C-alpha cells in the first residue's frame, strides 16, 4: 500500500511539472513572435505626370519699348498724356506750335506748283525744238540751248519737290505721336517748353506681352529649343503661375556670364506683370504622362541603388527599382514595380526582406 502511494505521488509530480513547462514556454514564444512584427504605413503605386526642367532666374521686360524724341525744334503747345496713360499707335502725345512750319509748307507748295508749270512749258518747247532739229530746220547750237533749259527746269522741279516733302514732314512732326500701342512710362516735357531734336521726352512700353531674359549654361543649351513651354513664377505674385514660350535663343554666350541669352515671351494675364519684376522660369525639357510613381519617403538608397519594400499579406519583399524624374513629393518608377502594389512609406528602417508587418 505504501509503495502504491509513493508511485501515485511521483506520477502526480511529473504531470504537474509537464503542465508548468507548457504554460511557461507558450507565452514566451507568443511574445517573441509579436515582437518581430513591425508596424508600418503603406502607400499605393500610383500613376502620375512628371517633367524635367531647368530652373533659372530672370527679370521681366516689356515686349516692346520706344523712346520718343522731337524731330523739329519749337515751343510745346499742348501735352496730351501723362505717365500711365494708355495710348494707341499713332495717338498724339503732344503738339508743337506749328505756325512757322505751316507757312513754310504753304510756300513750298506754291513753289512746287510754279516749277511744275515751268517744267511743263520747258518740256513742250523741248519737244518742238527737237522735232525741228531732227528735221534740220534749226542749228544744233540752238537745240542744245533749249535742251539745257529743259534739263534745268527738270532739276528745279526736283528741288521744289524735295523742299515740299521736307516742309510736309516738318509740319507733320509738330504732332508727336506714339509709334506703338502701350502705356506711357516716361514724360519729360511740359506745356510752353522749348524742345529740340535729341532729347527723349516720352517713352511708351507695350505690356500686353512681356518677356523674361535669362541665361542658359553651355551644358544645357543644347536641350533648349524655340517654342518650348516654360512655367514662370513671380516672387511677389505667389498665387499666380504664368505660362510662356521660348522665343529667342542667342547664338553666342554672354562674355561676362558665359551663358547663352534666352528670351521667354509670356502673355500679361490681367495686367499683373510689371517690368523689372524678378522671375523664376522653369524651361520644360521633357514630359511623361501616367508614369508609375511612389512617395519619396518610400525609397531606400543602398550603395547607390534604390529599393522599396512591397507589402503583401503581412509580409514585405525588398525590391530593386529604377528611378526617373521627381516632382514635389513623388518619384517616377521606370522599372521594378507594378501598378497594383503597395509600398512601405513609414517604418521601413526596421525591415528586412521577408519581415512580418502590421499596417497602422
């Protein structure tokens, strides 16, 4: 009986010990398995548009600008415009007192009319004497005298014609006009002022279209072509982006900067652009539509190679990818991914190929 009791106690202790081992190992294994799970955030592989561009500084200038001087001397009778006045091509800016020029014009017209009459008479006489000379009815000396008078009459007519045209031009120049459509940017003349040729008294700028002058380095100029689309940002107009086109490319570099001058034309939308504004231009060299892309933070660089972790059913796979262009927050993927995959965007620093993950 005593032996039976001892045997029973040994069996009980063995069973109890086995139960304690099982209950002690299982929680440890479960805790270890949980500690190996990495919490991550994922983002889908998406289609996006990408561009490659040159970003360059520049200054806005009016597309056309004209400095206007008087061509005749005189007293300003009336100034019609001021700075900021919009003017049309041929519109009067000011008027020079024209009494003297009008008298000169009338005299020149009268002189021209008289010379036209003299020339007409000389021409008739010449034709008549020429016929008589050819018929040997008059001496050669007499014909040469008539011929000389005819040539002199023609010369006098030409001189009178020139004087009349000059007087007409001078009379016209007493009305100083704008050579282009635009806005007056300079006015340096007043009523009653005596003016003469040489001094700029007005400037008119055309601002419906503006241009940005910039410079492109030698290594980039081969990629710039006339007609290329350009995005223009103005520092003082942060909420407005303008679109322009490359219209002129200089054939030789600027000696001081070693850059090739490039002119970009832009429409002055809502007249927001002003001459002298600082601009940043982005010359678009290449565009790609609907390319695969991932967030920049999803890409890992190792030894110059680019990788991402692709999540699928709680596991991740480390994939080598090829990167193309970049925009503000995404990178173009040229190879290595498919459009229906999810990449780890947060938490990949603790991952290795095959790691278990849980998406947060």
